[in-house]
C-alpha cells in the first residue's frame, strides 16, 4: 500500500508484480480491495496498479471529483509510477465510466480495455435527479444511506451473507463527502455510446447474469458496437463478478491479458 499526492488529493494505491501494466478501477462506492483476487492471480506476470479513486475507499480529494478528474488522476498516478507504457485498463461499473473517459482523453495510453459490469449510457433525467438527491441525503445522514441502498442490488441471489456483510462495511467506511462527489460526477458524466465505435483496442466485456444495475443486455449492446470485442456472461452472479465469482472472473481476465499481442517496446 502507498499514498501519492496526485492533483491535490492523497490517492491510496497498491502496486503488485512486474511486467506489462494492468490498471484496475473499482466501482461505486467501493474500493480497490474488490480486485484482490484478480491481482493475486495476475501479479506473477503483470504490474498491477490498483487505486482507490479520489474521495472513495482510503483516498481523499473529493472536492474535485469529476469523471475527467478521475481519469486525469489515473494518468498522473501512472506518471508518478514512471509507467509510460500503454496499459490494460479494467473498470467495473463506475470504474468503466472512468475507463471510457480515460480512453477518450488518453487513447494512446490504452493497450486494451476490460469493461466489467458497466455500461456506456448517460443518466436519464430521472436517474440524474435521484443521484443528486442521494448526494444530499448522504451528506446529511452519512454513508450508511448509500451502503443500505446499494446492498440489495449489488449481488446475485446466491451471494453468501458474509460477502454482503463485508461489502456493506466497506461501503459504509467511504466518507460521505466522497460518496456525494461520486454521485454528482456520475450524474454529470458524458454519453459514452459514441465512444464505442471509436475503440480500436482489444476489449473484454464481462457481466454477471443476474446484474440488475448494468444487465447483460447492455453488455451485449457494447459487444455489438465495439469492434472485435469479446463478451462473457458469468452465470448466477450479480454486479460484483470479480468478488462473487473470483475464479471464473480471474480466469477470463488472465486469458485475455495473456492473449494480447506483445507490447511494442
Ligand atoms: C457502480 O457500481 O459503480 C454504480 O452502481 C454505477 C452506477 O450507479 O451507475
């Protein structure tokens, strides 16, 4: 674990392994801990970089949170780590929204994309309003509001109680101001549908069969619009594929990164 001063924030991150870089971006309102099984598997051959995005998990800096800022933070963190090579960029849900933004802003720094339990659409007006109200409620009543709201929709039907409890606890430890900032950043995010047809790097799409936040239909939509992408639907799993089915998820990610064309040096 380490903390870097990045663009006015104390950004918590972990780096494990050596080799071609893989950056893993967590969802809302989670932390990099969701990638621990994937990192354990990849670190023998890859340099895994796992930040907690500003304002969430163990990072601060929520006052400046926007999708653009989150993406710029990743670029600055890679600079801080002296990592100029194009990365495999993997994002779950909000992490996927950040990955789209990063791809638009730093196309040449992306070697491949992993779009996990995510989707490209902007918020509908009703959803946007709901997010802004949730942001206010979280600031007034604390992180528990969002932890309670998210828990019933985060996992598939068969997820063990212990897993639900663990992630409820993690969501509840993110600071209210960071959660509110992320809600506003998501409410203001750009439409990424036009980005899909511009993606020219190998792309892995994975979704849980029972994901109700970003369901398989939207994963199929991305697959149809991203040239040469591959799609995998993991059975009996919800929105948290990497923690609900760590073995199945990690096998897919590992096969994808192992199969990429060699990095130009
Ligand atoms: C996430 O898992 O990152 C969020 O649920 C995404 C969202 O609310 O749009």
